[in-house]
C-alpha cells in the first residue's frame, strides 16, 4: 500500500532545516527501513522562495510502520515539523518505480 506523508515546518524553526538537511537526506536513502521511499521532496513557500515542508510517497505494509518511520525522521526529532499528516494513497496514474529512489537530484 502507498502512503502520502505531508510534513509542515514550524515557521519559527526554519534554521533547523538547513542545519539538519544532509542528515535528513542520508536517513531517507538508508536501505534498512521497513518502508520503500518512492518519491520525496521539499514543499516550497513561493512567497518567501524557501522550503517549508516535506512530501513523501512511501510503500509500506501498514500505517503503523509509516507512522514509526515518519516520527524517526531527523527533521521531526529536532523539532522542525509542526505537523505530520499521513494518508493511505491508492496510486492512480503514473509509474511507481520498482527500486524506490532511482533518480537523485539532490
């Protein structure tokens, strides 16, 4: 089953994103997770031309596994996220990559 994880940053803690970004990226790329990261990227605040959240599409066996994964994110652990919303998502159109993160624009 696929899940969408939508994380909103706390506006008063913007510096934590820059401070912990490489740790967050490294953590997402680990192969030891019980989820497969299909897509991942920052959300943008176009008015301020800055990142203000994260969006992930995960492939996992259960909501419990996704919740545990989301709350282990280094950004969450340091208090960057103000809110995390997790929703089951029945993939509709497009191709879900078999191997997970295939392209790496970071």
